[in-house]
C-alpha cells in the first residue's frame, strides 16, 4: 500500500535508513517510522487482592484484564497509567513500583512496549466500571480468573513471584504528576504499605 507525506501530501518513496527499508518524503524530512506502540498496565492492590476489569470492548470482550492502555505522545507513561485507571476503574491509583518492561510482539500491527506498574487504590477510593468495562472487581491472589492477554498474564506472573513491595526512592505517581520544571516536593516521606504474610 502506498502512503503519503503528512506535511506536503507527496507520495512517499522507499529510502534506506540505518539499514532498514522505510518510506520517506522526497520533498521534506518526513519518514514513516515503524515504531512500537507504548502501553501500560497496572496491578492495583486493594483489600488484600488486586483489581481486574471485565472488558466491554474487543479485543478480549468479556474477559478479565488489568487496567491500563496506550500512552499518548505527550504523556509520561506513569501519568498515562494513572489516567487509564481513572478511566477504566473510576478510581485514583497511586503507583508504587515498576514490575517490568515487556516487548509485546504483534503479527499484523506494530509491536508494543508494555510498561507494567504496581499501585494501590488511593485513600478512600472506590472502584466502579468505566465505559470499557462490563464490571470491575477485587480478586484474591489465589483466585484470579482467566486473563485476556498473554502480556497481562506475564505481568501477573511476575507480580505473583514477588508480591512484596520493593520500595523505590520516590513514589512513581509523584513523578507522573510533576511538571518538568517543578522541584521535588518537601514534606514527610510517604508511607509505605507492605503486604502482610
Ligand atoms: Zn513531504
């Protein structure tokens, strides 16, 4: 399929860049890069279990998954994760750590870079289903339902291997909400909640 320049509308032409065959504009610097999509997923701890949502949209309609979604081009991934939780489970979530970064291979579209966080419901937050969910529920770790996506299965497997909270230097949510120029906030160190047992 032929493509056209987003700047000037000219048909793109093949060009080899760093050993890869790409399509580029003959008139300006536009290149149709084949970049991965960046997506987040969050293991949200709540009441001794974790929050899952049952999907009201494809892919995975009717199946359970972690809250999360794509990162917009101008977003901090941690901020995108918090936003997606707000949209999907209608609750403010504080991110507490990074579970891992995953390559999610795709056959028909660009691959994905998955960034998996752990978090917990903010003080007093209650979960309800957002428009992309049929229902949301807290599941005990030993009673999880079948999970929609292999990438989310991998995240949960990693989480279940080490559910103990590995404390980082700063809560990730603070970084997500920060403006580039704002200094770190003073004040008391945030409380860390450690899973019992
Ligand atoms: Zn052009």
